[in-house]
């Protein structure tokens, strides 16, 4: 018998045990469906974050005081890191001389700063820097209004949420808000960024000199909270980052292994996000694989039962010349068919659930690579689950098999 004939024979055998076959297939359907949905969820989260990071651009570097990591709790926003170390105006001046840098500004920020509009007050993060550099960093565009100019100490640019959702009444262009006790006229309202740009959507941005006037003697006029660096088009961001680090090591008189600052670029943020989402996808896939393992055990159990029920049939096949390899192949094909059918239905089930989740706003990305992986994985699980029952069937002696009741 050729391979096609053996496949037809296996299908014929499965059709005589439809209930058991479908129950066995169901175990694979659930496992593969779970894998497709959970891995697609991980991929969707990764794409969502990367798309939103792309809105912020990739031409900037942040220098923060202290040694930080993305998982350390301070993140890559404009907030004040609660760590030892300090940055100064002289650091900003030194960095301006590095080739490949378009603009540099020291920044001051106040978290939980009172922002008042009419009779309401909300605590927000207020960030201040040189408008020239801020305008090159915030590339989201404006819902209304325009960017500030250098020396524009009486104007403010606000994020989308500040204007539209954080106060009971919407803030319109040209209206006055009170920031840290001083009145500012709203000059621009930014477009919405989304989850990756919460700092911008909820942000309030003013001129650096205006912030220094508000803080007065309460904050060292030579210090800055963060240094924002904008890279020129075509410049190698990795080289510029290395030059920034080398310059600050010299300025702070520290060793490269004992820095009191952190250089963080858009690329390092994207790489870290990729690592986190990859681990998330692996974790979610591992959870789903448990249900697939249960499905594989179900296949093995069904195949062992099938071998027992078909012992006489195996004896007849061997008595008319079927080899051990032929018997082995019959049962392996049957196990592979169960895996393939379960995989195909599981993929359809997973894609349907994914489409339903996407309809409700859950980020889901189903790729052809994921579909191919899921189908191949289900077939492999089926074959592996059927190996031992198939070997047991092939090892039966014809005479003993014919005597089996």
C-alpha cells in the first residue's frame, strides 16, 4: 500500500469511531485556539506600543540623573527620577558641542503640580525646557494652535487629555490656565498620542525661564532635572549616545562603570519594549501549551485504546503481508490527521476569538507565520502523541493478535 492509500485507510478507521475522534480533536482545538489567541495578543501589544512610540519619533536621547533601567520604575518620561546624581547647565553646554546633535535643552519638571482652570484644580506633571528643542521632540502635531517660541514665558502648550478630558469643561485655545500659581495663555493643544505617550497627553509644557521664575530660590538655578537631546537627520544615534556618555563621564569625573547618570535613547526604549513583549508572548504561549499538552495526552489515550480495539485487525493486516513499518505508519498517520484537523479548527477558533477581541479594542495581531506555526505544532504534537501507541501496534505478533478477543 502506498502512503495515500494508508492515509485513506486511516480516515476510514477514524470515521468508524467518530465520537471518540471528535472528542480527541476537541482537546487539540482548545489548545491551539488558546495558543493563537494568546500569542496574537502578545504580538498585538508589541505592535501597539511600537506604533505609539513611533509617533514620538526616534531622534531623541534622554539623560537622567542616577543609574536607571526601564524596569526601575522611573521610565523614559520627563518625570523627576528619585535617585542620587545631578545634572547641570554646564552639562547642557558641553553636550551642544557634540557632532550630530541638532538641539539640546535642560529640563525642569514638577510632578503633582497644581494646574487650575476656572474653579477646578488638577495635579499634573509640568515640564519646562527651551521651546526650540521641545518643538523638535514633540512631533505629534497640534489639534489647535501652534508651538511656543524661545522667550515665550507667558504661554503654555497642553496635552490632548488636559484640554479635553481632565477638566469638566474643555480648555479652548487662547484661554488662561494657572500653573504653579502663575497664569499662562494656552498657545497650543497637542494631538492625542495614546498609551505610549501618556506623559504628553497629560502634559503641561512651559518655557524653561518661566519655570525658573516660578521656582525662584527653591531650586538651584544651575541644575536641571533631565537633559533632552535631539539628533540631526542622518546621524548615528548609537555613536551620538556613546559620545554623550563619554562627555558626561568626563564632566562628572566618574568611571564608566560607576556613572551617576543614564543615557536613554528611543532605540534602547524600543529594544527593551521588544524584550518585554517577547517574554510576555513566551509566557502566554507557555500557558496555552499546557492545554495543548492535555490534548496530546488525549490523543495518546485514544490511540492506545484504538490499538487494543483493533488488535485482531492488526493481526489480519500482518497475516496478509503488512510490515511493521506499514502498521506503524497507519497509526502515525491517524495521529497526525487528528493533530492537523484539531490544529485547523483551533486556528479558526482562535482567529474568530481574536476578531471578536479586536472588535472590542483589544490589540490582536494574527500573522501567517503564527498560523503556520500553530498548524505545524499541532501536527507534531499529534505525531509525538501517537508514537508509542503506533510502536505498540507494530510490535504485535500476528498469531497473538489474531487470537485476541
